[in-house]
């Protein structure tokens, strides 16, 4: 039996596969968002447009005929300000995601991760033989990728673990070594050692991980909720204002009728 010290390096199993250069798809501009995200964004464009039209059509002549880029009511401007804020964030996220996709899409592999290896029939190896991919610990693979630019880590890391020093059971050296490891970690020296010996710069650009997540609705539902609340509040205030003004007009008409009857 042995005692292990605090881990001096974090590791885990990764999948490394041969990558090849590919051409971008003509529909690559759709990839940053999921279908649900595209659908909700399109629906909100229609909803916000309809809300602004409802708020403006009674008081703004420009909204009774050919539409123009002009709003007069405070409620419509409030809705548009919130929506423009949402669109600004979505647009910035879309551009950043599309740039990453077009950059990484040039390097692709038929192996997408451990799931594709389980369901596929390609041979899997341990750093030897004619295989489609290799499964090994990330520390070994980082050193391997530093000199093999034609390979890349695909998918996510799984079965995470750490490496530590082993000492005989109840050895006081284990405690002293763990303390030393923690001090080096707090000062950042462990990371410097890792970068010096395991992260070479020769293949850093081509050896990037081939895993880019598409932006889904879960990342932006708060923004859509904010825009929806703004539209709802604006419609409620608009209805209250309209009902109040209508009631005032009716009362004024009745009072005028009473005055005319009194004059007679």
C-alpha cells in the first residue's frame, strides 16, 4: 500500500485523430446558431415589428401607409432600444462564433470524439499500428502533438485524473511533498513547468482542438425574456392609455351633449 501526494499535473483520457484540410460549406453561415435559436430570433423580429406597429399606427401617420424608419411614441422607442440591445449582443456572438467555425473548419476529422468511436468500426490504437485514432492521457498527447502537426485532439476530455508521487504508507515525505506541490501551484510554477516541457509552439495553430459548440437558445433566453417583457409592458401601458383616452372622449362628448340640451 502507498500514499499519493497532491497531484502535480491534471490529466485525463483524450482522443487524438488524423486531421485533414477541407473547404468551407456554402451554408457555413448558418452553423453558429442552432435551428431553435434561428427560429426564436426570427419570431422575435416579427413580434417586435408587430408591437411597434401597434404602438405607432394610431399616432404616427408614417405607420398607416408605407413603413418608414421613424417612431414617435415613447413606448415604441423603449421597445426598440431593448431590442437593439439584444440584437447587438446576438450579432457580436454570431460574428465571433462564425469566425471560429470558419477557422477551425479548415481542419476536420471523421472522428468527432469517443462517441463516434463507440458507434463506428474504425480501428483504435495505443500510439502504434495503422489506426484511425489514439486514446491516451492528455499529458502524453500534448507532447505527441507538439511534433505531429497532422493530428489533433477531437471531442472532450473524459475520465479526468491527476498525477502524484507515491510513497510508502504513512510516510512523512508524502505530507512534505504535497505541501511543496501546493506551494508551487499557488505561485504558478507548476504551470510554467508544464508549458515549458509539454506545450511546444511548433504545432499550436494546427493542433487546436476540433470542438466548437453552436450557440443555442439556452445562452440567450435571458435576452429574449427581457425583450418579451418590454413588449408586454409596452402593450399593457398602450392599452391602458388608449382606454383612458377613449373614456375621456366619451365623457367629454356626453358633457357637451348635456350642455347643448341645457342651452335649448
